[in-house]
């Protein structure tokens, strides 16, 4: 844990080497870890042990978002993402939120859901009674399969029995095993437990078990992040802070009522969350699936966030979503870069990591809807995107920024114009 401040003015103006030095000093990285940070991460040999038919590795930029203060502690946020403007926007949003006391976050216990599908049920009510009467035996059975998690304070917590009397293939009961996975994401532990439970359930009920698998709608394992931003912090040229706060609340209301807008709204949230999930070696696909399913939990797809103007006239923001991430196991402990990222974050539990990720999502959402409701999303985004256009046109490292600046000045941010500039102004 560090007492350093994440307020690093001018960080983006420094060279890559200078940024790496600052980050390494912040996190106490040794020289080997610093080399991993700056490019010598996953080797082809290591990759070959992680996946199949490996022919190489694929790299993405790793940026650092600054200004984050969560529950009174400062964090630097490593983010693996190729999309321009995300890291810059999140850092700016975190600065605004910091002015109101930073983020406040809380995470539920890391309880995952394992599902067992029970078919060929002769009597639905009788089968449900059998399951309830034998719940203690089922719980004892589920406890047997991962003594380490139980020793660490985790393990099975209980069951839910969900009847579906009318499905396309007839009646079925879905048994939910609620399983505390502690600092693991928990897929392997949960899947093992439900596979071991299935034969006992079939024996007790006389039914037939089919699928035994965890659910990525981890709605028992949610995280909430909140913030308050003083209205004056939101003022920009031509728009007062009070007006800006109201515009953000109105933009969020659009996503609350309209699923077409909510899809893009929540995609922006996941721009931030996915980037840190990937950087830490966690399963971004599981997080995406859980988040979007949770957004539709009330029968209609809606916003994951709430932004409104509070009684003091300031902007209040909140996000709640499932966050099934781990600090042990999987790529988090195998990928060299992920291990360095975890050291930079300095989180001490999966719950703390989940809280950090939720705050990143809230910051990204603020940045996006603040831009959308004022100058528009393209102004800042395209300015940063111009550098990618310059590279795509063939500019070398000494030409990229100059060509990008000219593209912005000419208001023609496209490859054809960049190629023309490279010819006329090499």
C-alpha cells in the first residue's frame, strides 16, 4: 500500500520512459518488473502454456489513469486499451470527482452462483420438498470439494431452488448453489462443486441432471461506487456548473428510459472497466456478460448508472453491477504483465479490486456523458484519434504529432488527408 498521491499534473506530457519511472517508483517495482511494464511481458513460450495453437502474442497499449481516490486511498489505474481518449477522459473525470471527496465504494461478499439443471421431474412440488428437506446434506456435500477455500473463510453458503414448470422441453428445476469464492473469480471451484453435487441431487429426487455450470450473472457479488461532484467543477466555457450538472442528469435519464441509448451508455462504462479487467488478467467476457444481463434484470435493458442533481445543487453519481473478479488464480498469477499491474494497483482482496473497477466505470461514464451533453463526443476523441490516423497513413514517430496537429487544424481527420500532408509536408 502506498501513501503517494495519484494527482500527477502533466503526466501525459512526459516521455514513456519518464512515465514508467514515475509508475515504477509509485509501486516499488524492481528492474525486472519495470522491464515487463515497458514491453518485455508475455513470451511466446509462456503464451504456449496459456492457450492452444499458439503462434505468437498480441499486444495492446497499457496506459495509466491518474487522480483516483477511493475510500480515502489513492490509486494509479493500469488500463489495457487501444481506443483513443479513454485513459485521458477517465483521468479528467477522476480529477473532478476528487474535488468532491473522491469515490466511495463497497462490495458484497464474493458469492458466485453455480447452476444445476434438473429434468424428468415426476412431481414438481414433491421434488422441491425433497430438495428443501435435504438441504443440509447437500450443503455438507458441497463443502467437501475445496477445503482450501473453506479454510480461507469461503465455501458454500446455501441454495436456491427455482421451478420452471413450463419450458420448451417440459418442467425443470434449476438449483442454485451460492458459493463464496474469496479472492478467486471462482469458476473452477464452483464448477467442480456443482458437478460433484449433481449425482446426489439426481439420487435424492429421481430426476435427471444435465447442465452443471456457474452463472456469469453474479448478482450476489455486486459492487457499488458513488461520488458527489461540486457543480462549479463542471463549468466550461458558455455553460455554468449548474447547467452542466443538469445536462448530465438529463443525459443519464435518456439511458434509463431507452434501451437503444442504454446500450451505448453502458458500452462506454465497459470501455473503462474492460480495460482494467484485461490489464489484471481477469475475464472481461464474463464481466461484460454479467453487466449487460444485470442491466436488464427488471425486464427492460437500462442504464447501469444514476446521475442526478442533489439537494445542494451538486452532481451525484452511482453505479452498481456484478463484479466477479479475482486476485488469485488464472492469468492474474500467470501473465507477467498482469502480475506487475496487480503490484501497481496494490489491492489486497478481490473485493477491493472490484471496487476499483466500479469506480473506473463510473468515471468513464461521467467523462462520456459530460462530453456528449456539452461539446459533443467527437471533439476530444478525434483529436487523440488523429494520431492513429497519422500512423495508418505511414507517418513515422518523428512525424506523427505534427501530422495529427495539422489534421485537427484542417478539420480533416482522415487517412487520405494525412497521406497528402506527408507528401506536401514530409
